[in-house]
């Protein structure tokens, strides 16, 4: 089944304790992205990757890191989490349509992160 | 930056009713997408639109790409309880690798 998977689905942690949220897709998509979803703010892009070893900042990259060593995986790293990073996180991937690389994005099930 | 406007924030309808949702922008968009998010899940793509004036259906859902390229609408006909969720519009404004802009979503409630 074509899908985007994220782990963990739920995580409660404390301020400053490094964590990684994994994201994997089995559709051979080139484009992958991370979003956070907060009440009243909608989906905001954190980082994206056009292909292996190519990553770039989205709208809200502060406090996050990503890597894209393989096409299928795009982990999100919080080196020193803070309470304002408590949020619902989504990973997404897409295949190019014509010249547009990030069109019909497929989303993972989400990771609910709480930072105490 | 680019913005997509969806209002109202919430809609309440009776089962069996039709409902229409709008998404507008002050800028021209080249692609319009409609997503639905069920509680506790990630957004799922419902319909994608690529040409101005395009009208596309997916079961009871119909969406149109506005002629001005600054708006799109989504129609749900004969609503059922499982239509409950958040409906997002999204679009590409210009350029091959411009980011996908999302509206803030409309929460739809369906009364049985």
C-alpha cells in the first residue's frame, strides 16, 4: 500500500531533550516536506527536500533540523525542544507533475508532540 | 506572502443537505487542491484542479477552478455523517517550485 509513515505517533518529552521524528514513504517520491499544524494557524511548512541531499527552509524552520540521506526517509530533528514546539506534525511527499515538484502531496498520519 | 482565504471557520449542516465551500486569493494560482482531514489523521487529497474553469467530480464531491484563477469552490452533495472533518484548499501560485500554500480550513459538522 502506498503510504507515508511517521513514528512515533505520540510523544511527550521535556525541554531540551533531543528527539527525532521519522518519516518514510514507499512511493519513490522526490519531494518531501514537514509541516506543523496549530489551532488557528493552519498548516505551516517547516522544511522541505526536493531530492536526496537537497533540503531547504520553509516558513517556520527555527528550532528544527532535517536530513535527506535516502530518497524514502526524511527525519525531523529537534535538538533542544521547547514548549512552543508542542504541536501536531505532518510529513508529506509528492511526485513531480510537469515542472512542479510538490503538487499533490500525500500526508502521513501525524505525530502529536508535547514538550513539557 | 501568498494567502488563501477560507470562511467561515466552521459550518454546521443537516445530513442530506448540500454544502459549498469557497477558497479565495488576491493572487493568481495555477493549481488548486482540496484536502480533507479526519479527526486524528493527516490530510487526504480529494480533488486536484489544473486548468482555469476546470470542473472535476469525485463521487459526491465537485470542485471548480475559478475562471479568474483567484478562487475555487468545493461542493459536497447529499452530505452524510462521515463527511465530518476539516476541509483545506491549497494551491500553487507561480513558478515551478513555489511552495504549496494552504488555507486555514473549514470544519464541517453534519447533524444526523
